[in-house]
């Protein structure tokens, strides 16, 4: 399946924010225009309250007005957080929360998937980046706000939610039923390719209280194994905390280099983060960073710093393109507002917002073409995969060749990579599966090849 399509998710777990800074709200004198429309607001509310045919739900009216005010910005990353949403967001920054496990944004009036979170119901179900969520439990998202959509998808672990999505290049909407879980994220994982002497670090999000120390610990273990090259995998990493992205970038860069700059209203420079000379540094080990369309925000900061300073190669496909910074302002009554206040820029001055990081080496994941999709539907109709998996239950090269031959005899003409992915995922024992399967991961294989060729 497509690299995108090998990953999935189905609930909105984490509203991606580049940085969370808790600041008090300072009152500021309003303009004459603001005074004019505040007066109009009071007049309209008074008419509704006294003259509308039904009793007015005042809480609903005011919350709707606040959300509408933020919605008028046209910014999917600025939003109002009611008490429960704000509480859940604070839990999410600590790495544990209830939901089905995906990062979403509100774009062009629709809830759009940014990236699934690894090992969550959404990823296992097959929801992909750029999927547009059009229904939640039978309710059209066209009639829902962003926060209302999130509410519908969240719930108690063990309960289920039905989600319908539209996907690029697929004519009919796709329906998913997901069982919510208590999501506990393992942010850092590692592996060592013994033969090639290449270390591998996967970072799922730039979140968690101990992620920096965990990353350093895994990195030291790989260094102690005499790694001659290192892969940092940021695919499907939707981002997270700006300071953590800066701290991890700093590990690989010589002292005194720009990592990221942020600019506020009018393009005014607000801050520049630079690499330091502190702590253990890994400034000479050959480096490859893996990205894809699910890599966003803090992932793009890291990849952009490595790319601009020619510290390593970026491999994969163009990243998501989220280059804005949000601050979460606590409000009265346990509520908050998340507001875009700045945009960030790579060391070379590039804004990635809406553009993303362009890889140095473009490598697509295994992805079915239109013919593959046609034949996969035929296989499903005939239940052919189950039949052949029963006939050839153990994954090995000879059985795969037999599987391919049997498909062709049935008139099923899958491309070889797609056929292998389908067969291997069906027959390989759970204990034999790894996160670093080079047969099914051409992007990772390219990274390993690039690093081992330098050895």
C-alpha cells in the first residue's frame, strides 16, 4: 500500500501546536471600530433575549460568538478551548490521553487529517494524512465546528466512533469504525542495522516530559555500538513543542548556527534560536532525516535546520507545511484560546507554511496505482487473499513467488511491491514484524544505502 496508506488514524487526539506558552491576557483599549461593533453585538443580543420566539440559551449564544470570532481569522490553528478540551490538551502534552489517535487541522471549512499517531486505533484502521473527515457518527462535519468535531471523536476508552472520510484519488468515501483507547505514546524508538553499522532513531512527536533525555539515551546506545551513520525518522510526526525541536536539532549542529527564527505581525523578528556548545554533541556522524506528508511543524524545523546547514540528507517526500507558532492563553472559568502569533523560518529564511520541506532525495513509499487498486478490489470480492494465505501461510521468498503466480493465474496483475506488501502483512507472524522492514520500506532502505555507502 501507499506509504501514506500504510499508516492510519481516526480521532483527533492532539491539536498540533508548535509551542505552548501560558500567559495571562492583558486588557488593551479597543478601537473605535471595535466599540461600534461591540455596541451592535449588545443590541442584537438584547433583541434575541427579549424578542426571539424561543427561550435563548445564553451560554450557547456567547460560546458561538467567541468561536465565530476566531473562525473569522481563517486560521485552522487558532481556536477556542472549552474547559474539557483545555484539560485534555494539558494531558496530551504529558503523553497520555483518551481518544483514537490522530492530529487534525481545520482547513477550508473541513476537518483534515495531518498525521496519525503510531500504534493507535486511527493508524491501525488506515486513516491517512490529507483525509477529509466528512461525517462523525453520521453527523456531517459541514454543520459542525472544529471543537464540536473533536468532542464527537473523543470519548471513553472502549467506546466506538464511526468516521467517514474523503480521500484523494478515491471516488467513494471510506467508512471507519474505531474503538477509542487510552492513548499512551512511546515517543522514541531505536534500532541498529548491524551489517551496515547504521543507527536508527524514530521520533513520533516532539512531545513528552522526558523525550529529550530518552532521545539522548537511545543516541548514546547507538554511538556505543559504533554506528557509522544515523537515521532520524520523522515520518508521520505531526510536530509538537518548539523548544524540544530546537534542543534536538542542537545535538547535531556545531555551536553558533541558526536553527529557527520566528517573526510576528508585519514580519517583525521576534526570536532566533541558535545551536549551543553545551551537552553531548554529534556533529560529525553522517545523518539522514526521513520525512513524508505527515511530517509537520516541529518536524519541519528540525529537518529544515539539518538541510540548510548541509548537516545531512533529507529523504522521502514533501512534508506537510505547517510553519506557524501558537500560544495558548488561559482564560476565566478553566477555558483557553489558542492563537497563532508568529510564523517560523528556516536558517536560510524560508517560510514552510503551505509549502513544506522538499527532500534532497525523493523516494516514495510503496503505493498502489490505479490498476493496483482495481485488482485489490477484485481480490477482496473473491476473498482471494484469505484463500492464498491459507495455501501459503508462511512468509518466505518461495511462497511469495507462488503467491504472485497464483494471482496471475486468477487474472490479478498487481505490481510486485504491492503484492509483496499485501502478502507479507497478511502472513508474517506478529513476533517477526519490525518497524524497520527494508523490504516494505523503500524510503528507509534508501537512507540505509546512502549511509552504508559512506562507510
